[in-house]
């Protein structure tokens, strides 16, 4: 994970850059660290205000994810000032690798809410079973990635340590997350095909549901891109091309994640997600070609 040349105390405290390789393979950008701290901080505060105002407590997962991202980018800002500090390096690894799990949890819950509103016939899984399965997958992914990070971190403290087992474990956790997202996409596609069959698809092509569904799709795409990038990055190893070039990390992790969570500040479920009772109101029913469909 790092080239620990010289004394181990080089990697504690705040040492100025002296030409020795850092654990990153570069000196992290302080400007990028500050910018993403601000962006995720603003998104976190906005999410807290929004879910408290609308009492959509399940949306707190977005705020938690923002907080974890904030910690990670703060650690990278710390590394910009103290490039050899091992604590800052390990904090950003552990936080930024697991933060998206909270965003996917929110997206899974959102589709579950769709199923609750439009009826159990719109899914081959019940809403409760649906949430249990995918949230459990998130927890499993989180545990695997955290375990891998812990193994790699402990090995990195030893100049002769082997970080490969920890790295491979982290890759396994990300791949597992990627698979669970892929299954989610399948379930989401099945939901909308059933909605179309029941004559309710027009509700999702205009108005609040169109905006919220578009936000969900955009968020999933961003998380997908990030997961593919992190899989390839870690598979290349700690000295690979992607992991030692910060521009890829900023663009394919930082930017993707702020879009993935920030889009729900703009299209917040508390404002746009109707209740089951509201679906029967004229403004929703007039968009449907079949208002006699049983809503469950």
C-alpha cells in the first residue's frame, strides 16, 4: 500500500514532502479536498433539513452517507498538508470505500416505497422482503469492504507486509455491491414493465414522479460508474495507474458520488413521493390510461 522506506516514524505526525513516495503515489489536492468537503457538507445539512421537515426519516441514509464522504475528503485535505500521515491515509480509504453503501440503501428503499404505493402486484417480491434482501446485501458489502480495508491497513504498517489479501477482499466487497445493484436494476425494470402493463406508466413520464424517477436513475448510473472504476482501480493494485493518478479518483469517485446524493436534494422524496391516497387524486389519475387499476 505504501513504500515505507526509511524510519516508520516518517508516517506519523505531519511531515513535509521530501521527495519520498507517499502512500497515494502523489500528493492529494488540497483544493479538491476542500471543495468536496463543502459540497458533501452542504448536501448533508440540506438532507437533514429536508428529512426532518418532511418527516421522511428513511432519507437519513443520504445524510449519513454524506457525513462519511465528508470524513474521507477531510482526511484527503489533511493528507494534502501532511502527505506522509498514515492515519489520514487510512481514514480516507475506509470512509470513501464504504460511503456509497448508504446511497444505494436509500435508492433501494425508494423503489420499495414505489411498490408499497402502487401495490404488491407491481413486484415479484413483497416490499418488506424486497427491503430486507437489498439492505442485507448493503450490510454484507459494507462488512466485506471494511474487513478488507482493515486487513490491508494492518499489513501496510509492516514494511514486509502483504496487502494483496486485504485488497482482494475489498475488491470482492465492491463486486458484491455491483452485483446487488445489477439485481436491483433488474427488479426496477420489472417494476416499470408491470406498471406499463397496468396502464400506469404515464404517471412516471411527467410531474413529480418523473422527476424523482429520473433522479433515481441518474444516481444509480453514477454509483455504477464509480463501482466499476473502484473495482478496476483496486484490481490494478496499490501501485497501479488509476490509483496513482488523482484526476481519475476526483472525476470517477468524488464527482460521481456528489451527483448521486446531490440529485436527491433537488428531487427529494419528501417533496415528490406521493402517498397511496394521493395517487387516487385527479392530478395523478388524469395521467393514467387506466384509472381502474387496483392500487393494492
